[in-house]
């Protein structure tokens, strides 16, 4: 019954947050907490900012989007800093429609949904509290009650600018119910809610012949005309269009560029002047953020039509490209799987990574620098350390193609192929090879991929397969080497002794004969070459190791097997190269002897306990690596 208790707690909390009082009492709240009178754009910006901010590589990362949007830090930073921030400061940007443009399944709808859900939660906090004239269908700002000729005085006293005019309905109610006494008008706290159509609206275009403009601006209630005597009486009008209901919050304009022109004309006045025309009334004020989204093809078609020039000037386009980081793409797939009914299926480690590698390769543009191929570019974008390159190089690569990421394979395609694999195989475990096979088969059935792209994508699958081969060998290498950890430590100590003698230009002593001898150059190079240390770079690498040893000694710490990541990797690779024959025998033997069987079981246990495999995927991995080593 815990869920019912939570429902009850939520209900009680909402009752506690409710407030209503007169306009004069509301002004006391405004004087104490001016933020309750902020604009819709300001509310959205403060909601995002208050969720937290951290900086990484000079980029601002907003925690508000952190759990849902992956790999789009640049696009999100631009969205917040170039639109929401200046709009919150009442700059001219707020008089523009925000249009998110990007490829399918790139995150546009997710961003809008997050803003809507975020506003619903934020309006329940003290910082995001929203107050409205009680009983108003448009949830009108109570400050509209301040007469125009007194607004400068109000600004002098409260430091708050009042924009917009009192709606026809509330103007009539003020005269008829309160005899013009604004201080007696009742005000209530409201909670933004898309379900209840309070401050959040969604408009979706349909057949232009059947869709009515009333969906946007409301309509006359003909059943009340006899009672009120006129169509121009605001009490005979239903203020229930999406523009009415989204007042004080935001409206999502789905597929805006597919709309009939008559629906877009209302946006011209709303964006520029903050009002729109409805019925036989004067212009109606509205304070709302309008967010639309579209794809690149539709946008190009829209701007090519000269009749749309007036609306074009009132649109700010924010490109939302695909993510271009392999690690973040993995997170996208994992999130989509967790939200599905596939979450019980075991997906072997690196299966999603291999799919991500394929997807990212399809989205990248070939660099103009001959020294940077797509795989190297992919690694640099993902934050991997690539010898000879730094963050400056990454920034230069990103500037080569400003629209990079607007094309390629979308995440839904990958998830669809993974789903197909699971359903077709009816197994509880899938691995990287299953995923790659399914991706390849899907390309043959994909109707919107050209033959040229198909050939290119098939090549990327082959590249992803080669990347997986290296990952798989490294995974088995680590599991095997762990069983030989003492050997690894001994090898490392031997290497460090030789490095110390080399750097200090001293001799070593044979442990058996005591005879002096030169440092073992062959041993040192056999280890260093495993991680690509060149002949020219060996001296700097060895000196770096010695400096690290000295730093540990000064802190009273012992330099050990785990103290230097690259050296540990080199030791592992060297040991694995020496053990390759053992691995080949143990992984491919049809009838392993007792010692081989023991070793296999140890490796499988380690793959399961420490690397996230299950028994099926661990055995599959060993067999596959065995076949690679025998080629």
C-alpha cells in the first residue's frame, strides 16, 4: 500500500501549497518575493539554472538535461545561453519562436517534454510559484490589474515591470463584480499542468480542411448568447484554445511548419507584441514560450517560400544534431532498453558500444586533415587520449563542419534491430556479434537508405567489427593476466629496476653471480612497444615513470602495479603476448585437460564476477577470441 500512501502525501502537499487571497494580499507576497512575478521565459531559465551547473573542458553542462539528453552539451549550452538566458532578461530574443531543428530521434521532442515536465514540478516550488486571477480561464497575471497610467509608479516601488493588458473577461469582472476595486479581486496560486491544461499547451496540426482556428484561440459559446445578448460579450466566449491555456507557461507547436498558414499568422503578433486576436475583442495579452520542432528538409522548404518571410524573422532556429560521442550513445541505448520490456535480457558488455561505434561513424564527416581518419576522429570526440592530439585539435575538428551530426543512423534504428535480434532468437542473452549481424541485415530492408549510403554503412559495420575484435582480445587478456598477477608484478618490478638504472646511468647486478651488467634494453622495449612508445619517445616515458615513483615516495606511498595506467596496460599486453599460445590452447581445445579446464573456469568466473558477463556470453567471448588468435 506504499503507493497509496505516496498518492495521499502528494494530495496533502498540494493542499498545503494552495493559496488564495485578495490582490492587496498578493502584493505583499510580490514585495517579499519578486520572483513570483517573473515572465514565462524567465521561469524556464531559472528552472534550468537552479537544477545545477558544472563546467567541463570550458563547456557549461546543465544538470536539468543530464539524465535524459546525452552527448549534446554544445547544443544545450547554445540553447540556454543564446535563447533562454537573454529571453529571461527581457531582451528581444523572447519575441521569437524557438524552433528546434534536427534529424529524427535526435532528442528534440525529449527536450520539449523535459521542459514541460520540469515546469510542472518547478511551479510547485517556492522559487517557481505562479499566481493568477482566480477563476480566469487563461490564468492571467494578477499584475495586469495595475492601470496603465500607474505602472511606472509600480515599477518605482516594486522594481517590477508590468507588461500586457487585462483580458476582456477580467476587465468586465472587475467592473461588474468588484466595482473597479482591484484590491478586492481574488488571486490564487496555480500549478502548471499539461493534463489539466494549465499553463502548458500542445498544438498538433491535422487536416487543414477540418482543423479549426478555435483550437488555437478559443471560440464563441453559442449556448450562452441568448443569456448575454451579444457575441462580443466575453462571458459568451470560451477562452479554451491552446494559446489561451498555455498562458504563463509554454506551448509546444508540433510540426509547426506543416501547419496551414492561417494558424501561423496568429504567431506573428503573439511573438512580437505578446498578444493575439480572438473573437470580437481587442488584442488579448499572453505571456508564453512557444517551442516548435522540425527536421532540416521541412525547414529548407519553409524558408524557400517567400510568403513565409515575416514568420522567418520571428523564429530562432536551434540545431539539435545527433550525439557524436560513442560513450554517450551507449547511454542512450541503455536508457531506451531500460524503459522497454527488454530490460530482463542480458546484453553482453560492449554489445551496445559496438552498435554505438557504427552509429557514430555514420554521422561523422571525413576530416580535411589527412592525418585524421574517421576512427581517430571518433576517439578524439569521445575524449580518448590519442597520441599527438589535444583538446585544441578536437575544437578545430568540430569547426570544420558546423552541421556535423545532422545525418546518419538514428538511435531508434539500432534499438529496433536489437529488439529484432532478441525476439527472433528468443534467447536471454545477446552479444556484440548478434547486434552487428542484425544491423547489417536491417540495412538491406531500410527503405530510405540510398545504395551509396548502404555501401558506406556496410563498411562501417566492418570497422566496428574490427574495433570489437580488439576489445574482445583485451577483455580476455585482462581476465587471463589476472590469473597470472604475480607474474605481472614480477615483470613490472624487473622493468622498473631496469628503468631506474637506465635513467640514473648506473649498472645492474646479476642476482645470481653479482656481476655488473647494462640495463636490459630488449626487455624494456618489448614492454614499451606494446603501447606504441617509439624509440624517440622511450627516454621521456622512462623519465616520467621515475618521476612518478619519486612523487609516490615523497608522499610515503608505494608505487605498484596499479600506479600507472599506461604502464599497467603495457605489462598486461606483454604478458598476454607471452601467454598467447596458452590462451589459444585453452580457448580452442575440444577436449581440454584438467589444468586447461581449471584455467578456463577461472577466466569465465572472472568475466562473470568482474566484467558483467553471464555464463553464456563469457563462453561465447572465449570461443570467439580463440578463433581470432588462430587466424
